[in-house]
C-alpha cells in the first residue's frame, strides 16, 4: 500500500474526523501505572513471546528509531497528565492512569517481548501544539495520546493503524438554557483545547473526510486553553463560556461531577485515533510495522476493548458503521 492509499484508508476508517487531547508542561518522570492483569492480556503476552522468534533484532538499523529504542532500552512516550479518563496523573500514587496510559503500557510490554529485551517507558508531557506540529527534534519517540488522523497532521507525522474511534461533542454550563447547537450561532463564546481539532472545527479549517460532519456555529468567539479539561475546570471555577467543544467521552465523564451538560444530538464529527511518530525523525518504518502488529493483536484478543470498558464505560474500539 503506497503512502497516499494508506492515508486515505486511515482517513476513511470511521469516516474520519479528528479529536485531540491536549497537554501542557515539561517532561515528567512520574512512574507508570501497571497495566491491568487479565486473562486476555496474559494470553496476548504469551502470543507476543511466541512471535518474538520471528523477529531478529540483529537486523535492525541502529540509526533507525527502533534501533535507538533497542539500544537505549527505553521509549519516550508523550502523554497528557490532565486528560481524564484517557490519561491523567494520579497524584496519590504519582502514576499515570487512563485508557491511553493502559494502551501505551501494554504496547510497550508486547514490544519488549518481540524485541527480546525489556523496554521501559520514559513519559514526556509536551504541549499538544508541539506534538501535532511535528519536528520533535528527538525529544520524544511516539505519541500515544488520542491523536486523530487528519490531512494536516499526516503531513508531519506517520500514523499507525487506529486503536480506537471516537467523536466530538459540545457541552454547556449546567444552568444554561441552551438545548441545541443552533442556539449557539452569532458570536457566542466557546472554550477549546489549544491546537485541537475542535478549535479547527470552530475556525472552519478542519481537514477531514466525514460526510456527517456538523456545521460549526457562526462567528464563534473562541478561547483556547492548554487542555480540553482546563475548559471544564475553568467553568467550575466560575469562568463564563457559552459552550465547550471537546472529546465526547471526556465531556461525558466530566458531566458526572462537574457543572456542565452535554448537548443531545449526533456527534459533531467522527474520529479515528492512532499512535503517531515524527516524520522528520529517524527512520520509523520498522517500529511502525511492529506497532501495527501489536495494535492488530490487541484488537483481535480484546485487550483494547477491555481497557475501553474499564476507563470509558463503553467500547470505542470498534469502527462505527
């Protein structure tokens, strides 16, 4: 499959749209949370060990991204410490938790089995605008943080196969009289995460393939904060916005305890989410091939479904029809 065909396949896998988690702050050295132990993950790990014999680490180019990871014994993964329930820092245990976190940890566990060498995770927490801009300069190796496949992003990062599918939504303060998206036309105030697809959707610059994308409200007055969740936290603190645009599952989770209400109706767009690697970095072909094998295995054995059910209370790993 050539690059253009692969991109179209990725973009079309859920009538692609895009959502994004956001992040801010410097590098984090917080230890990782242990992935849940289940019969499925145990069986999958055994299968990965069995397949390790089919991979010969001696054939890896030492200058490639996989070669650098193999030599150092660590992989630097970008994450967001404030994107619950996908990734967040549990301050009580000083560990990262969430759907993305569990996915990343299980991925590295299986990668270690394939390589025949334990690879440890070095968590990094760069800003989302830096991650999506590409040209990482070797500061981290892979993004496993709810990055959606878009035309613009695919110009600067290489995407693995999707590991889950999601959608965007709009929420309003709990005491707002607004009941539908049409009531938010005409210069209403919106809060979004910086450099997210939600910001692009409001600006009319989102490059996606989705015949069901909903038209954004007219003349939005947009405030972009460092993370989606900061918008919810700002409303709780008393800051006034007419609406928040963010990940549907994140908003649904926040609405359980925070003073917001998610508007009823279809998704504003549908999203396919994938691991991302920097196009401008070392050759990533060998690592990308292994990551695609691992993602495929985790889909097939139900591991991703289990993580999704645990953290999101529903299975978002099946491509929407």
